[in-house]
């Protein structure tokens, strides 16, 4: 089931609402696996303890997305051109939309140029992504 859910997750732009929905879905799945009715009013912490696991979907998405970013940066292709491309014209009204790269910047706490420099070295990028997930509690 997880493979179906996570299909293409490398390309998702993770917003706060999407993150909350994914976490809620994960807890819903845990409750279904344990056959816990909504009338039992068990907290998410209690359900996690019964499952003997923590929330892991968001961290899996972070890991996949960061790995995909490293893959894109080490290749010269259409995807990298689209990632680095700028659109000419006027900016639309309102708050700017969350971009795909904003997630990478937020999770790694690096700017775009620093991320590119580190991602060029495959082993260094892999270790940084692994350390990033350890800091989040995975």
C-alpha cells in the first residue's frame, strides 16, 4: 500500500496542509490495521505505541525527495533545466506559491547554491540526507 501512496512523491511540493493530510492518512491506516473504531477515542500517541512505530511517511518523502534532488543536480537534462529555469513576465497577485525547491531549502537549511555544491559529491549528499533524517527522529 505504501508504494502506491508514495508513487511520484519525489515530485510533490509539500505544503503544510498536504503534510497534515499525509500524517492523518497514516494514522487512519494504523487505526484500520489495529481495528480501532473512531468511537474508542484513542489518541494518536496511544495508537503509535500499539503499533510500536512512529510516523514515518513524511520522513520517507523527505528522503526520497532529497535523493531525487541530488540525482537531478548530477545530471544535465530537461528536469534540471526546468528546476533552474525562470519564467519571464509579471508575478501574479497574492502570496507566492510554495515551490518544489523551497522544501529542499527548508529541510537542508541550505540555500540553492550550497545545495548544488554539496549534491555534486554523491557520498557527501547521501550522508547529509541521512543526518537530516536522524535529526528529525528517524
